[in-house]
């Protein structure tokens, strides 16, 4: 009985492994850094974040943001960073909150 359960678990593990490897990784968008930055700022503000500063770092643009107080008067969140990385003719968003990344994707596809 225990041996059958063990074999079933091994079989499931073997079958699931190729499915996990089929992910495409981070999405790349064929837009300029300027367009990506404008869309990122708009998406962050729409989601309730405050853009603190923007820094150029070679091929990367680093956007520092933090959560607003949401009208509760309890202060603002700690600063966090998001990186817009330029690779050849594409941009990739790194360290972005998932809800903001969805909004960015929708705006860049339009």
C-alpha cells in the first residue's frame, strides 16, 4: 500500500515537471523607455501608490514608489523599487507588484 502511494507520488512529480518548465518567463514589451515609464507611473498612481523618485542607471530605469495612506491618515508605506530594464529593443519590468504589472500589460497592449 505504502509502496503504491510512493510510486503514484513519483509518477505525478515526473508528469508535472515538464508543465512547470513551459513558462515563458518575464514578458518583454516592444516600447521605448519613456513610454514604459509613463505607463508605469500612471499604473502606480491608479493603484494607490505614490511615485517617490525616478533614477536612470545605464540601461535600467529605477522607479521608487510607496503605498499611499488610502485616506486613513496612518502615514505612508515604506519605499520600494521597481526596475524597467532595457534589453535590445524590448523592456522588461522587474520587481513590480502583480496588480500594477497587470495594469501595465493592459495599457501597453492598447
